[in-house]
């Protein structure tokens, strides 16, 4: 079994990026967000512009924005220091920083910034791993969701997915 515990994310307050919401929507597992996290926040700009075509009725969430002058200063600083980050990325990171929220994203550049700023983070595999390790989903359900994820628009390297499957002792042929 996996040496890493994903349960440390269970019950945390989280701010979630569009890529994770889209991935969960595509595999029909959006409801896992509310089963894992104490509260789910999505930046208002992401809801309005990146998720406008998705039906988010399966989750309970609050929209969030940058509210403080210190937050706007961090947003500006991130733009100068990390020009590869989009406005949405910087907004999400600033909200996570200002509110002590878990940052939920699949994007490597955002994860690197989280490390620099001491922010906790996870992504789609962390959500699926936590769901299984806390008993929300069975091993068979985890395998099914991973199979769907591989067929979705989610981009995770084959080695990452294979390693995750091996860690949970799931092969593509397990029934």
C-alpha cells in the first residue's frame, strides 16, 4: 500500500482551480469535493470565465476574491516574479495565501509557487487518494475513476498515473 497519506487534506478548507473542477466533472465525481473538504472556495473570476459552461449544482461552494491591499500586492508580485502564471492562477494563489486555504491545482508552476510561499497543495490524484483512504470510495471505484480520468482531458503523465495505480495496488485489469 501507498506510503503517502492523502488523508491530511480531509476536512481542510480549500480553494480549487478550474482544471481540477473540470477533471472531476468529466469523470462525474464533483461531489467528492464536498465530501473531502470542510469548505470549497472557487475564485469568482474562474467561475465567471473558465467554468461558465459547467453545471456546478453538484457541489456547494462559495466564490472568493482578493479583498485586501496586501492581497493585491501579492497578486502584483506574483505577476512580476512568475510571468507564466495567468491572472486566474495568481488570483487563486493569493486567495489561498491570504486565507490559509489548501490550494487544489494540477498545474506544476502553481505547485512550485505554493512551495515557495509555504502553501499546502494537492490535485486530482490527491482528491482521489484521499477519497479512497478515508473510505469515501472503494478500490474498485478508485480504479474506475482513474480509468475515466485517463480518457478525459486531464493531462497527467503516464508515469504519474502508473505510479499512483501501483501505489494503490490497482492495475488496469483488476475487477
